[in-house]
C-alpha cells in the first residue's frame, strides 16, 4: 500500500534550517557551516511540540542554529496544518535542498510536494518514527473490540450475555507495510496470529505469514478476523475501505483505522456496523475530523472512537527529535537520509 521506507544517498550542500508553525519569528538551526532555522519559538495546536527539543536535536547532531537566510540549505518544518506557509517559504528560498516534515503521513503537504518538488530538493518525513505508540494504540483497540468493551463500558446494568472473541490464532490483515505495521506484527507475535500484509509493492514483510499486493485486497478480506488500516492517504487510497470491502468481511470481523480518516468511507461504515455486517470498528481517525457532535458514527453499534490520539506530543517529540538528529547527521556527512518521501507517490 502506501507506506514504505525509502532511503537515498544525496550529495547536497550542508546547511540546514528548522522552521515550524509561523514564518515570521525565525530562530535558526543549522547543519555544518550553513544556517538552520527553527520556527515557531513556542508551539500551538498546529505544531508537533515545543521547538527547543528539536533545536537541541539539531545542535547535538552537529548543526548550528541561525535564522533562515540565503545560505540556508536545510529546513525542519514543525507545523502540520500550515502547509501553504511551507510552500511560500520554499518558493522564496529556492536554495533549500532538504526539508524535514513532522509527521509520518504527508497528505497535508500534497499540493506543496506536487508544485514545489524539484531536482536537488529532498523531503523526509517521520514515517516509521512513531510506530511504537501508534501500533500500541491499535493493539489496544483490537482487544477492546473483540471483547466488546465499547458496549460494556456504556452499560448501566448487568450484561450477562456471554459474548467476546479471543485474539489467539486469529487471521489479521494489515493494510500497509511501514513501521506501524511492522511494530504491530511484533506486538501480535505472542498470540500466534496468522498475519497477511497488503502493500502496494511486492516483497515479503518480516513476521507476516504472507504478503500480497493491493490488487488482492478483496481476496484476503473474507479471511480476516481483524483488519487494520495502516496505509498512507493518497488519491488512490481514499475510501480504500468502502461498502464493497466491508461486505466482504466476516460478520465476526473487526476493523481498526489508525492511519487517516478518509481511508474508510464513514457512511458505509455506519451502515455496516448498524446492520451487524461486521462485529465492530475502532477509529482513531475519522472523516470528517474532528467528528462533529451528532454524527451517526458516534452511536453506531460496537464502535470505539478516539480523537486522533494514537500518539501525543509527549510521545512523539522525542521520537521526532531522534529522526531530526539522524537526518541532520546524514545531511552533514552526505550519507543516507531516513524516511525519504516519494513526491510522485505522495508518501
């Protein structure tokens, strides 16, 4: 599917800037002899966290913090929502050669990547960095659904109906083959599950019993007891799970989405849950997001919704700092970047 690790060796000038949520008050980081800028000074809801930890990561990797300027060659961008401002910065600074983005998914930057990518400009993301907390969240959601926690936790009287499904020896289909999928495979190992990974490209994923390409999704869905969506959102994957796919699933199967909301058609999901076509669904991400009060998904049968909290800034900040530090070192030394974005594929 749409998640993969891709490294490349790039010979680029060795200057780095770190920018974040605003482009007005630049405080800079820099790699080797060239400047690096970090924005914003503090953080708000649009950034992954306070900028100081990321400044420290740049310095500890050998970078030199300076304001963004004509000598800057690298940029660490901390804002997820203000992609248009990133586009303005890139357009105004054609000398930039490396941009580090803050999240594993880069769908918010799709237009920027499409319009402003150019030879000699490398984008890296945090893909793979947040695998542990997100996989842990997915793992908890799987358990909650199979044991009917959404219904049990809402109960106001004793429910003695003997329902629930064990995870042991079940068939798990994971859509996506990136860091989250691989970490989830590791966490599922004690339960002797049979794991099938669905991915865009061919090639076996370690720990999975089988790996198939996207065109075989409909072949494996009827075998699944658990379906986990861990793919990147692109034009090709929007509503990857819709009415047709839900109809292929067992009535005892559960669906977990910890990737992006639009990967699952919300109307089809509500219908499938209420008609008991599937056993349950857990969504850390929704379409739309935030999910408005009164949306029918809130009251669908055996549904568990968390407000995009599979990871939090406290969890992700040290992980992003580690990714920044590694890529700054690679930038200085002319070595392999981690998490290189394929701007044509969109992930």
